[in-house]
C-alpha cells in the first residue's frame, strides 16, 4: 500500500491534486457531547452566562470548516460552497452534525469533521463553569460523496 502523504524518501508532502477534475464533493460528520442535566437545561433555556451556546457553537463550526487547512498540516485549502452545522439537544447532551460542499479536486471530509469538533469544543468552553465533566465522543464521518471513490456511507 502506498501512502499518499509520503514521498519516496518517506518525508511528509502535500498530495498534488492538480490533475484531478473539479467535481462536486460533499461530506457529513457528527459528534456528541454528554452534558449533566443542569448544564444541559441552561443551554436549552439560553441561560448560560457566556451567551447562546447553540448559536455560538454553530458559528464556530462554520468558521472551523473554513480554516481546516490552517489546523491540519497536509490539508488543501479549499473554496467551500456550503457549510451547514446543526445542533440538536438530546436527553443527555448535544449532537452536532456538519455538512460541507465544495467543487474541487479533493474532498471535504476533514472540513466536516473539523466543524463538528470545534462546535463541540465551543459547547464545552461555554458551559465548563457549570459542568467540567462533559465528554466529547463519536466524532466520525457519516457520508462522503464525489471524487474517484464515489459515495461512502457509515455502516454503524
């Protein structure tokens, strides 16, 4: 198996995607943060001292998707056509789902997972005074579409 991010001498390199056609590529990722009942109620009721946790986490996720190449060394900076970050309050925490679209020569899986991760970290940051025991889990790719490999779906 050849590793695409290593050259012949084993040094890290950015993959050359210039010969790949620019096609529509999409990715969706998710993650979850478990939160104690009191802190979760404060988030739901918009009673957290730092402000509207859900709104701020959504913006943080969108911004993170746009800055993925600044955070992950060998990612290509991509022109993003769309980023959607959805947050759902559940019985024991908040589920974050991010979908990212580009028309480019490489996919947006890392952008989707970065959006989810940063949105979850933002929730933690904004609510940590109420619950330091919050736990982030399950950050994963759910779906990717486009490119040479076509569609991929998580199989749970």
